C-alpha cells in the first residue's frame, strides 16, 4: 500500500512540474538541492562531533 501511495504522489508532483515554466521548475529544484546540501552538511558536522 505504501508503494502505491508513493507512486501516486510522484505522479502528482511530476504532473505539477510539467505544468510550470522551466525557469520556475529550475528555481524550485535549486532551492530544494540547496536545502538538502545544507541539511547534509549539518548532519555530517553532527556526526563528526559525536565520534
């Protein structure tokens, strides 16, 4: 059931991305990538401090 829900959510997100402009899509992708990079860096620093 979880897999079906994930596939449905991916379909909704891909459909929304298909209806936006390319510049808006790239801006959103850059913002998400930046947030993930900051999150990963923060987790990496936290991991190194715990060692």
